[in-house]
């Protein structure tokens, strides 16, 4: 059995090496480089986290200093002190309320503040505000170390307490205090901001590197003041479990930043540390050596998996690409086989806007043209055969009809006084006239002559045709409306044949409106629908609002002798079709039962004159 080397297989063989080999090479070098870079990545991640958090904590402490400086510089506290000194109770109460609002604003703006207090020169609390609002229970702190210390620092000094527990919530706070001096350099009180240290601890505990990495905070004395497992001050320089931890803490106390390995609880660890200059503290982020080596192995595994997945996706992508790329070609092959079997079928759907889409579009147009040509050939053969038959039949019918007409006339003259003979001869004469008309149309259809084109004003031709039917239209309550464009050029057409087309269409439109209605005539210049044709066309439209044509009858209206009217011959529209096609034009009909009919005639502008016609758009917009 001979193996068929398809296009899909060729594309796979060609594209897969081009895609997979570079990926495999890049994956290999990435695998080699991951081991060397993992140490730097882990170290960088630790340093980024520790510096960012240390900077954030340092900013918090700086903000406290700046807020204290801002508060003591505001005149509201001095005004409050002076009002109390001069026993101006109303003004003192007003300034106290302003002070409460001021402290509340600072607390609302900064989530790390527990409360703000204002003390008088004796150390008695005058204003105390926390997150719940102003506190009514006030204390006297004149004998505390913090009050005495801050009073001795002078105007520009800020005193900071050690970490203390706050009795109401049993949490930890740090007191920041600053003295207030009046304009006369007199000591007028102290402002204290209580920092909620529990939030600093939670900030440190949130830091995590890897699965088991954590952070801890060391103060200026070497004590651990924030740790996920130990309470503040539980570890200090005198009770660290080994010398390597103590060496790490001592290096952190120098205010430097760095990265250092150490041993803790039997595990080899590495720590990145950075200082908090305002408090002379230091923050460290630690991770076990096994874990960051595990991270290296994980990176290595991820690289291998990434390469494998990429290869799989590359194979799947190339397979899908070849499938979708060749699907239009397969559709064309199936359509070609179907057409070769005599079944044109439906159009192939266009699913892309690339060259394959253009090919599909051209193929659909070719199939459509072939189908049209085939239908035209079949119709032409039928018409040729019918024409030959029609000429002979019409000749054989016309001669007896003429003889019968003569005999009837003679009988009418000889028996003019006989009413019965007069009645029947009149009926026979009318039927002979109808047969003569049918034979004339039959011969006209069979002998369709070639057009004799002359320069013709299409708009005026349509208006002149309407004049022929004005009286009949008035009787039937039918109104004509014109929407004829004045820029229609003169055309080289046979005016008599085109007039015959308009007459046939107009008769059908009027017959479709037994109770009256509207017929609209329009004309305009368009570009050809086919992109490859660089010609213009004139479109004539005759539209009525009559009874319309049923869908099942619409496909047969151009067949000879097909008519839905009792008195019709079925030759009007086939004759019109032949005339329009002899002028290299097209005629088509759109209709909906009960919704009216539109007849569209398109004639190419081949040898037209350049000057436009006169504006006769409303020349025959009649209300007849």
C-alpha cells in the first residue's frame, strides 16, 4: 500500500522542528540557569520585603514626630491654655471642643494611633480622644517618668516611652510626647500620642517568604520585640539559644542592612535585615535553607514542566493550524466533486478574510455564474425551440382566424336585422380579436428583434408611458409617483422595446391593485455590484403596494405562458426579460404576498451621453 504524504503531514514535519527545537534549547539553558539564580532571587525577595516593611514602619514613626510638631504649633492649644488661665469658661469650652475635633481628625487619618492626649503644666489630662471619641475619665500624670522627661527636653524635643501595656484593652502601646510652650516661652502643657504597637506586631507577622519564612523585630538593646512565636522581650542578648543568633542580632544592632546565615532550633536559616533609623530598631526576614533549596528544585521542576507543556501546545497548535488552514481547501474539493456530479448545492461559507477567503469568494462567484449560465442555456434552448414552434403555429392559426373574421363580418352585414345573429357574431368577433392579439404577442415573442438603440431619455420615456394609462388609472383610483433622479444620462437603447417593458410591468402592477393604490417610479445611477466591473448602471424601479406574488409562484413568473390572471397570456414578463437581456441588462422581481411588488431593471451605461437629463422628478407625480 502506497503511503499518502498529505499536506497536513508535510506542514507538521516542516513546522514542528522549527517550533520545538528552539523551545527545547531555551528550556535546557533556562534549566541550567535556574540553579545559579535561585539564591539571588530568594535573597532579592527577602531584601525587598524587609526594606519595604522597615521603611513603612520608619515612616509611621516619622509621621508621629511630624504630627506632634504640627499639633503643638497650632494656636488652638495655646488659646485653650490662656482661656483657662484667665478663667474664661465659655471660650475655654469652645477651644476644648476645637481640640477634640483636631485630635479626632488626626486619629481618623492615621490607623496606627490609639489615642491623643493634652496635659496641662501640672500633668493633669485636659483632653483625651481615642477612636470612640472624647474620653470623660481623665488622669493625672505629673509624677510619671514620661512627663518629667518630656518637660526637660525643651521646645523641640520629643520623648518616646518603652513598649507598655494599655490597661483598657490589655494591648501594647508606645507613648510619644512633646512639650508645649507659649509665646512667652512658658511651659503650657504636653501632647501625647499613644501608638498602637499591636498593629506594628501584626504588620511584622504578616510578612512571609516561602512556606515557613517569617519576620521578627529587634530593638536598640537587642531584644526581640515582635515575633510570630515569642512575646515581646521574651528573647534578648542574654538568652539567645546559640552564638550564631546572637551574632546576627549584634550585626542588626549596628544599623546596617545585609543577608546572613545562622542556626536556630537546629535548622540552618538565612536572614535579610534592614534598619528602622528613627527608633534604632532592625527588622529581619528569615527562611530555612532547606526551603529556599526546595524553591530552587521547584523552579527547576517548573522549567521542565513548562518546556514539556510548551512542546505539547506547540504540537496541538500546529495540528489545529493545519486543520483550520486546510479546511477551506477541503471544502473547495468537496464542492468541486459535488459540482462535477451535477449538484451545485449551496455556497461555501466564507470563514476568513485572507487569501483563502478570497479564493472561496471567487469560487462561490464562479459557481453562481456557472449556474446562471447553465440556466440561461437551458432557457435559451427552450426559447429557441419554442420560437420555431411558435412561428409555425401562429402562421397556421392566423390564416383561419382571418377567414373566420371575414365570414363573421359578412354574416353581420347580411343578417344585421337578426338580434340573435348579431349577439353571437359579436361574441365570436371578440374572441377572434383576442386570439389575434394572442397570436401577435406570440409572434412578437418568437421573433424578438435586436434592439435599435438611439439616444433616449429614460426618465421622459417612463413619464410618457404613464400618460398612456392616466385615464385608466383615474378610473381605478391608482396614483402615480415619480422619484426620478435628474442626473440620469441619455442612454443608447431601443425606446420602443424599453417602453414595451415598462408597459408590461405597469399593466401587471395595475392589475394587482383592483381597489386602487400607489405606483412609484424611481431611477438612479449606481456602480456595478461586481468588483471587477468598472462600469456604471442605471437602475429603474417600479414599485406597487398591491396584492403581491406568492412565494411558490415567484420562481415561475418568467416562464412563457405562465400567468396567474384569467385573461393573461403569460408572455409579457418573458418578453420583457428578453428585451432587457438583449440590452445587456438585468431584471428581477421582489414581492411579498399582501405586501406589494418591486420590479428592478438595471441597464449598463455603455455609450451614454455626458449631459444629464432635465429635472422631471415631479413632472408626473399625479394623484390620479
